[in-house]
C-alpha cells in the first residue's frame, strides 16, 4: 500500500463548479499535512497547510480526518486558472514518532477547468 | 530576490556519463532536498541535508551522490550507476524540519539520457 494515495483523475469540470479531492495516508503517526499545486512542467508550490480543525483560504477549504486518515481539498467556484495537478503531501514521522523532515508526496490529482 | 535556483533547465547526457545538477538558495534555509519526478508520478526523495556537511539518503539514493559544503549549495551528481536517470529533478529547501516549515522548490532540471 502506498504511503499517500490520491485519485489521479483527471477531473474535468466547468467554470464555477465545486470539486473535491481526497487523499489517504497509511501512517497514523503522520504529523503534518499539506496541499501543493503543480502547473504543467513547473515546480510544486504550497497551496495550503491542513490543520486538524480544518482551514479555509478564499475558495479553498482543507480538512483533515485523523481517525480515518484522510485529507480533503474543496475548491469552490472553479476558475480556468485552477487547472493544475494537486499534490497531497504528508510529513511522516519515524518509528520514534518524531518528524525527521521528510515529506511524502501523493502522485497528484489532475484538474482541468473548462469554459 | 530570494529563492532557489537550479541549473541547467535542460540537460542531455550520454549513457555512461556522470552529470552534476546545481542547486543554490539564498533563503538562509538549513534544510535542502533533492527529488525526482517521473511522468504521472509523485515526487520521490533522493537525498536530503538538514545541516552543512551532513546529508541522508532518501528513498531512491542508489546511483546518486550529493555534497553540502556550504549552506547555500546542494549539488546532485547523477552517476553512470543510475539505471534510468531520465526524469525531472527538483531541489527544495526549508527553514527547518519539513513538518514545521514549508518546502520551497526550485524550477527544476529536466535530464534526458540519450
């Protein structure tokens, strides 16, 4: 089983739609969670961190469910410029439960927003 | 401007040759990382360094080597022992442990072995 799993999509949605991505992680000792965005042939950039209480940044809402070990990203009122690959990223602790600075990336979910 | 630079952007290599990819950051970050990305796949960690003169193997270190002689620089050498080196290579840095600090990525180097 992969440490971080995402539905690769692609998701094709019209402008203005609401779309949600899910991501599951296998290590219950995981400590930190992020969503990164990667445009075609570019480097990943942090979209938002994910907190236990859930957090929102404009049209983007991230949720964390530790009990079920999944993370979600909701995009409301999709724009053409939202078209990208969305990477779920987890900081997985070592056997001692401490973070040692390694992020594990999911394979990404491709989103295409069309007019 | 503060950031991470990688050079070259595109690199072509003949089989059997070693090649070194450059990564420089002026963000004063302690930690630096090298990842490899293949089409349709997530990033996989090659090597990382939390401090000058120290580095650790990641998940796919075989066929690669690194050095960290300066805080700002973390070059990656792809050796002839790497069996499938054609990929997109990304360098990243963070203030400290990744869990407490975001990783910032350079623009990447696309390596093609001919």
